[in-house]
C-alpha cells in the first residue's frame, strides 16, 4: 500500500536536489542547499500524502470501523510532524540563514549576531502587530463568536489561500498559453527576439549601475582612513568588481583630475568627493557591489542562453523549405556517422512537424485542466456539494485508481502554484534563475514562500473533493474554516478575485497595469511589445555577425595549425 508513496517521495527528493543544484551559484554552501532541500521535500511530502490519505479515509469508511485505523492515525501524526517541522524551519531557521547570507560582516560571529538581531526586530514588530490585532478582534466580538483559536487558525490559513488564489489566477492561464504559443515556431521566434532585447537592455542598465559603484569605490579608496574597516571593505569592493571595469574607471579618473575644471571645483569650490565618516557606508557599498556583480553574471548567462536558442530557432525556420529534410545549423557541427542522414531527417520532422502538434495537444489538455480547476476553485467557497474532482472517487475503490484520480489534479494545481511563485522576481532583490544564477538569499526567500503554501494547498484541494468523511489531514489539523475578518467575508471575495485575475491575465492586463503604476518589480514577466521584437532582432543580428567573424578566424587558424576545434565554444 505504501510502495507507490515511497517511490514518489524518493523521486521528488532526487528531483528537488537536482533542481536546487541547477539554480544555485557555486558560492552557495552545502548547508544552505541542504536546508532548502529539507523544506522543499517536507512540503512535497505533505502533498504526496494526500492521495494515500484519501484512500485510507474511504477504506475505513467502507469498513465502518468504530475507531480510526492505525494507518489513519499514523498518517495524521505524520502530518503534524511535517507541519510543525516546516513551521519551525520556515519561521526561524530559514530567515536567520537568509539574513546571515546577506550580511557583509567580516567574521561568522558578526554575521550570526546581525542575523539574530535583524530577525528579533522582525519578530518584535510581528508580535506587536499581532497583539494589537487580537485586541481588535476581541473588542469587535469576532473572537467571541467563533472562538479565538479558530479565528487565529482561520486567519493564518486565509493568507495561504489568498496567495494560492493569486498564483492560480496567473498560472491557470499562463501554463497552457505558453505551450500553445511555443507550438507556433514564428511566435516562438518573436518571443526569443523580445527576450533578447529585454535582456540586452537589462544588461546595459546593470553595467551602468556597476560603473557608478566602481567610480564611487575608486574615489573613496584614495582617502586615508584611521579605521582599518574602511580600507578592508573598499579593497573587497575593488576585488569583487570586473578588472576591466576598474581599469577603465581608474583611467577615466586620472584624465578627469588632470583637467582644469576639476582642480577649480576641488580647490576653490570644495565640490570634491566627501570622505565617509562611518564604516557602515562602505559596508553598504560593498553589499551593493556584490549584488550588482551577481546580477551582471546572471544577465550575461541569460543572454548567452537566449542567443543560442534564438540562433538555433532561426536555423530551424530557415530549414522549413527545401528538398533536403535536414536542419542546417550555423554554429552547431554537422552530425557524422553511419546513420547521420537518418537522424537528421528524424530531427527535421520532430522540430518542424511532430513537436508543434504535440505541444498543441498538450496545451489543449492543460487548458481543460485549467478550466476544471477554475470552476472547482470558484465553487469550493460556495455552499454547494458540487464537485468535479470528487466524482471519480465515488466509483473507484482501489488504491492505484484513487492515487491516479487524486494525484493528477493535485499535481497540476501544485505545479501552477509553484510555477507562479517561482516566476515572481522582485527586481533588485530576489528571484529564482536557471543555469546556476541564484544566490543564497534568493534561494532562502523562495524557500520561505514555498513553505507557506504547502498546508493551505492540501486543505484547499481536500475542500474541493467534498468528502463526507473526515480526512487524516483534517483530523490532524482540525477543520479550518475561513471566518469573516472585521466583517469582511473572504469566502465571497476569493471567487471574484480569482475570476478577475483569470480575465486580466488572459487579456494581458495585469503586467500592463503594474507597469502603468510603476511597479515593474512585481510583474510576473516583462511586457510584450513590437518595438522590443525589432530591437531584439537587431541585437541578435549583431551578435551573429560577430560570431561568424570569430568562426571564420577560428577555422583559418585550424587550417594553418592543422588542429581541430569545438565550434560550440563560439557561443
């Protein structure tokens, strides 16, 4: 009975470890990765237990047991252990680790002290706000009507359900649409052009910001300081910055200082650079430099990856016409061997015919699932026994069938929630990035938010099934009802919010609205525009021209030297 669940836990643990290893930079230490893995696995295991929980609950109901079975009690106990372990990790260990990784102090002891102090400040603020809130609900009579414990539990769950609603409103539209759009190769090509322009502009902005930080560091380094901390942090800034950029700024500063206007400003008008008075000023400068350098590395990696995809897509589209069923890549070496021609033909049919059609079919299936989840999510807060996901459970009793019918919609909901969660990138602060470009603070930030949706997602899905029996999850956690907060009935508000988000995302209104308000850091993706498509095409064409020149030079050198080479290095 437990074999399938154990296999799922093993597979999800391996995949989570692989995913964390793929997104993290080399500087992220092993302990940070391990704690993130533990938190991710705990939340996934709670979700994996749900199909087994439903099977045991229905089985015990059919057997008409007077008391809960041992399996039922064990899984309920497991839920409690997982929930409280996740709670402790999410609210104590991970936040302290995040502050520790963000600290720029010189010793581990100083970093740890700063992490504890910052978290204590946060907990004090939360405690004060919580006490004030409890007093308010007691005075308004809400606590007396529902019970203080029930009210606070409902409040904690309300935040998770609200976050799930927002993320589903985004992902239920975006996930099927992304597959549908990428099924059309010309549309996918336009998107890669658009991404190229966005990344290229972001790279320029980050580089200009680093130029300003480099100039500031070079200027401050010329002063003499009594406190050694100033010199230490300024040297760390210069060592962290790209050497070519530092040399460029040093040369520019020398030329500027030799000018008459600069001497006039500094000697007579006293408009020179001011010497910092406190060490925290250069500490903040180092923190900005460290973050800026990491952002530049990330954007360069994204630029390289997007160029590779875009140039390959151009080759695929250009191979659509012609008698030869082979994709002629500009930079990838031609396939060699006995069955090279057959593999080339298979690749041509796969890229141009089969793969797009499969993506369309897959997108339609995901669209049906999205509409089903939307309907079910809207009706879950209504006083009705209507259920879609619970219908198959009335006609099946085997463990495999129940696991399949419950796992598929639950997995899709979880995927949509986590997809939306990981797509949110707060510009200049946190975000999860592929190709080993995610630093430790960003990984910890994502882990905290990841941990806060696990239990509410389990509760939300079980509510959709409309089970007459009490599941082991509800037996362990108690029935969490969403009660009115200050007279506002959240159960009436959430369906309207979900419909609103679904419509705004479908018509691409959300990101445009955030952009209009000047809140680009809270956008899921950048706004699509024809201007950026044109700029991206130009940027990629310039990049392609440079790569072709480099390829020509490399081939000429190989002919002269009589050596081979790997053309993939060009990219």
